[in-house]
C-alpha cells in the first residue's frame, strides 16, 4: 500500500472514530435519556474501524490486478466513515430524546447515497470489491458492463423514491424504504442471469467461457475472513439472545439500573413523581436499544404511554411504570415477586 493510500486510510479511520470521541465528551456535559443508545455511539465506530481496514486491504490487493476508476476508489474510502457518523449521530439523537428527526434524516441521507452510487456504478471496472459481484458479472466483462448500467439506473430511481420518505409519517417512510430497496437487490441479479442466457442463445459466449474465469487469491482470503467473522457474530448473537441480566440497586439517593450488555441509567428519587405497579406485560415498539429472548431495554413507544425508557425482562410477569418530569420509565425484574419487592422498596425510598 502506497503512503498516499495509508494516509487516506488513517484519515478515514479517524473520521470513523470521531463519534466515539464526541460521545465521550458529551457524556460529561449532557445526561442521556437512553443509555443503551448512548453506548452504541462509541461501540459501533470501534467495530467499523476494523471493517474499514479489512475492506481497504482487500480493495488495494484487488487494485493491483485491475485498475479501478479513481472516483469509485475515493468513494469506497468514505462509505464506512459516512455510515459511522450517520448511524452514531442517529443513536446520539435517540439517546437525547430527539426521535422525531430520525425518519426524515434517514430518508434524505439514504436516498442521496443511492443516487450518488447509482451515478458511479456504471463506471466501475470489473472487480471483486465494488459493484454487483455475482458469478455471471465476474465471469464476463460484457455482462458486468450491461448489468452495472442497469444497476446504476435502478439505484438512482430507488434514491429518488427513498427521498420521498422525508415527507411521510415515520412508519410510512419505513415501509416505503423497505419496498424501494427490494428491486435494488433482485433486478441486477435477474438482469445479469437473463443477459447470460441471451449470450448463450446468441452464441456470443459459452458456458465454458463463464467457467474459465479464474478465481482470485483475494476471493479465498475474503471467504475465510468472512466465514470466521460470520461464525463469531452468529455465536455472539446466540449467546446474547439467551444470556444476560438486569440489576436494580436501590441506593441512598437514587435507583441504579445496569444490564449485562452496557445499558443502564441512574434515577434520582427526588425526580420521581409517581410509581405504579402493573400486573402483566407492557407492550411497545422498540425504537432503539436491545432486545433478546431474555432482555428488553432501550427506548420504546406505544399508544398509551407514548415514548418511554424500558429496562425489563422479556415477557415480564409484572412491571413498574415510573413517571418523572423528563418522561416515563418502565422497569421489571425477572419474576412478579421480585418486581413487587422492588416496588415496595422503591416506595419507601421515594416516600
């Protein structure tokens, strides 16, 4: 890797990590409403730095074999930094209580991303690190070029449709984006396959031509790395789905809530306006935070309570609804008996 590329990688990695620094600085100045979302703002960038390094090592190796369009190479350097700043910014806004802005910001930035990528995708030279990398495009340059011309148009149209989501209600925008993204995945693949079949019918290519395209050593290394990382992620997800706990500690002046995976909060007794014991589960849609087969914590919404912070076990047998000047907090221990005991102790502290 040249010194110029090393400098670009260093600068882009610094940009990725900026949200972490911002979160650490702001944590001392502002009290987050949802700690789970706040923790995410500094955990995610650390992971993305590792992804950035691996991605560009692969891209650099690939570029030694095939000289890629320079503008496309430049774009690849800044995709992950842009995602880091955007996603971390979203979770920072969520943690501070500004959830009403998220839908419009997401629609605008996501739409612009598709439009930009759609304009540059047709210029991509056949490679294994950028573009529609399936067996028919990689095996035939004519197939690659034709497929990416179509892909560019599809992505631009998708971007324009997604931009409309900024003017729609939150859930309508989500459904619009989900529906709009489906064609971006399937149309290029279907078109590439149809182009391959057309070449066979016209005699401009044969099955042997497609089968003769050599596999790169980069492919094998990427496959090994992807398999290892994917296996670790699957194992981690399985563990997180069924392991973990929420701890409620009643101190002299405040209630401390801690979770196994980094979420938590401190609630001063003097800020509590009322505490209500409710038998059964409080339903709600998770806006941000953590959900597994055992734990639910983060920021939730429902028609009755509106937006509320939640720290409960999944399928809680009983819950406590705590109202404060800053909002509503729903907590629950693992059993109804433990939740009732927590309620009684909390009432004594609150008075």
